[in-house]
């Protein structure tokens, strides 16, 4: 990937241009633009809330989001965007663009994949939906609809005011372990973008500047020899033994890795019957660290443990890298702009019915959960270079182009992502209200970017300062094609 210097504005604005941007007339026009996009989003809040809940119902997992992507693309096409489906060799990835002449290119990301193995009804107590194998426990249904609302509102404001530039909505599938955005970065889809914006569901409203953990994952597959576990055990070579040996060695390795490291695994196939020695078994690993190079090195040690396990159990092993993602590169200049707009929008205010729901759900959370009233607050701005919490393929985008994001209180305070409580709240107007907060904040930030070339220049300058001139992007997942089948269940018999 070739790094690009922005052509939006010269290295330094003239004194007169800077004075113009600080003039009362300019600031008044900017404020009017923000009011316009906020009003547009508010007027269509019910419509986009309905769209979000349709995607909540669909709960399509990574690279299988055909209907969810179709809903978004159809809405964007009806709003005059030119939509290109199937980008980066991913059927459910798309780019929607509306252009109004020369000017900045501002992109907004939308995610829409659900998580497998967890589902929940729209009620404040644990209640699954029979037959449903996935749920939006990370709030990507809201992410998708909210980002679309922001892009559409920005497009209407640009047309009505004659503002020049390009607004894009990037439909990015399979964030949950599939690294959809990485393939889009690798395909060069962000090369001409000036700034990218994103947001995420959460239990509070915040827009601080921080990093995340780089992450590399793989499915390790062992093949052995099946036999009767009681009648002829000496003839068997257990693939499950190999998985268990690998897991034991990796668990011992935890003592000898940097303390910031996170390693987790799940056995995706271990056999079908106790009296049949398994001739195939599979384990799925994630390896995380704040530094992409460290994540890669620790992953290589995990792979060596797998090789040793195969040798020790008389089995064979191969592994498939499923995804690899960079840490998030903070951009303080952009984040401060997002935070200022979030403060202007404010938090989530519950009505009486929502408050009753929130109180009931709150009873299921840990005792140290923040008070419910904090959903209405905006958290103070903060900046840290340390990797926090989980990982996101937004990280690779942030290494390609200046990027900023935020979180909105779509869940009640104290809710963890990937929990049934997140699915429950995200399926109600509590989730929809948080989505509207995010949509307004992103659209208002887009107004800033289209009207304030100094902000774009500052974001680019910070980005350039963070990345060495000789740096070349090398995806952690290498040159593999998108793993479109990574959510399909593994099976016995040596296959997946």
C-alpha cells in the first residue's frame, strides 16, 4: 500500500484563509450545517431504528450477511449513492459513494455481522430465542444503521449547501474474527480517503484517543488414526490428544510471554463418540498484543507448540490463518473534534418505559456497574497510547488513513460486549437512541471535515508523524483470500 499525502490543502494556510475560517460568518454556517444534519437524523430516527432492528432479527454472521448488506445498499442507492457490491472479493462488502465535485473524501464505516453461539430475546431476563444460532451481542446492527444515517444526512447537507467533496459509506463485513476491513485495505479501497470515521455500540458515551490490541488467529487442524477406543487402542492416534497437548503447552507458555499478551482458544471439533478415537480435531486460537510485530512472534511460538503436539502424538498438523489485524492508531486531533461534537449532542435519555427495562436488566449486572444515570452523560476526553481491551480491524484502516471514532450508550451502563444483556438492550429503543447519538456525532464531525481544511490538515500531519516514511503495510494475515467459510462448523473425517 502506497502512502498518500493529502492534496486538500497546502502545507500551511495563508493568513487570510486562516482568518476567514475564524470569522463569525464561517462559524455560523458551520453551526447551521451541524444543526441541519442533526435535524435530518432526528426526523428519520424511527426509520433507521427499524432498519437496525431488522438487522438485529437477521443476526447474520461474518461473510454471510447477504440480507443485512442488501438492506443498507438498497437504502443508500435510493438516496443517490453509487453502490459497488462485492468489493475486495467479498460478496457482502460494498462501497457507497456520493460526490459533489472536488474536495475532501470522507469515509464512514459500517459493520453488520452478528456473533455465533449466543442469542437473546428483547427482555430484561435471560431468555433465548429457540432455533436462533447467533445474536448481535456487539451491537453491529446499530453500527450499520447509524453510520448509514450519518452518511445520508451528510449527503443531503452537501447537496443543499453546495458543499464540494465526496462522502462514502464503507460496508465492512465480518469484523468479528473475519478481518473484513483488512482485505479492503489490502485492495486499496482507502487509498484516496482523507479521513475515516467509525463508532461502536457501548455502555457509555465517549470519544477518547486510544489504541487496541493487534490480533492474529488460526484454526489448527490435527489428523490421526481412528480405532476402537477399547478393542484396539494401540492402533489409534488421537487427534484430540494432539489438541489437548497443544493447549497444555500453550498454557505453560503464558508464563513466558509479555504480560500484555492475551491468548484464547476454543476446541471447535473434538470427535463424535467416546469409543471412537478421533482421527480429526480442530482448535481455534487468538493471539493478541499491543504491538503487531509481537503478536506475530507470539503466534509463531503457538504454531511451534502445535508442531510439537503433532510429533508427540503421532499425528499430522496444518493450520489456516483466519485473520490478522493491527492495533488502532490514535489520532488526537480528530478525536478531539469527535469529542466536541459528542458533547454537543449529549447522551441517552430514557423515558419511563425504558427506565423500567433498564432497572430490570441492571439487576443482572455486577455490583460495581456504573449508575444508570451515566447513560445521559458524556465521558471526559482522554488520551492513551496503550492498547486497551479487545481488537478491531478498524486498526488496519487507521494505519492507512487518519481515523477517529466514538462509543455511544446503546446498552445500559455496566453491560459487557458479547453478552446477552447487550443483545437485549440493543434490540430496544435504548439501543436505537444510542445509535442516533452516534449518527448525529459522526455527521456533525463530517461537517467539520468538509468545512475546515485546517482540521483535515492537522489529522494528516499527526498521521504522518506517527508513521515512518519507509514504513510499508504488510497485513498480518498475509496474502490469503478472504475466509468466506470461517463461520461454517468444523466436522469430523478430516474436513471442516
